[in-house]
C-alpha cells in the first residue's frame, strides 16, 4: 500500500498493448510487459509515463479500473533503485 501512495498519481490508469519486444529496452520498466497478445493496465504514474514514452506500446484506453482481461502492472516497490528515476546517486565522470 505504501508503494501506491508513493508512486501512483491521481487520475485514470492506462490500458496498453505491447507492440514490439520489450527485451531490447535494457534497464527500462517496459520490460515488465512481456506478451504482445496481452492487455495490460498501468496505474497513472511516472512508470506509466516512461512506458508510454518508449513508443513500443499502443494506448488502448484510459480508465480508473482495469478490464477483466487485463494484467495489472503495479509500480514495483524498488522502482527508484531499479530504474534510477533520476535519483541513483551516481556521478557522471
């Protein structure tokens, strides 16, 4: 529940389908989507914005609740450490 409070934004979530293989996007949250035949629901969040910006997903709809046939992809509790999100404390040298 704490993860939802930290990462979810208000507003409708996203129903999306994967258009291309996500495996070519190393170190990116789009790797959470694995099957091109599946419908996914993403909560309105920074993670969803990054996945949509990758342009390898098709936005089907915006909705407050997922459809019965959609897989719900929650923002992982380790989102910041897994995908940086601008706060990985590394310096460019």
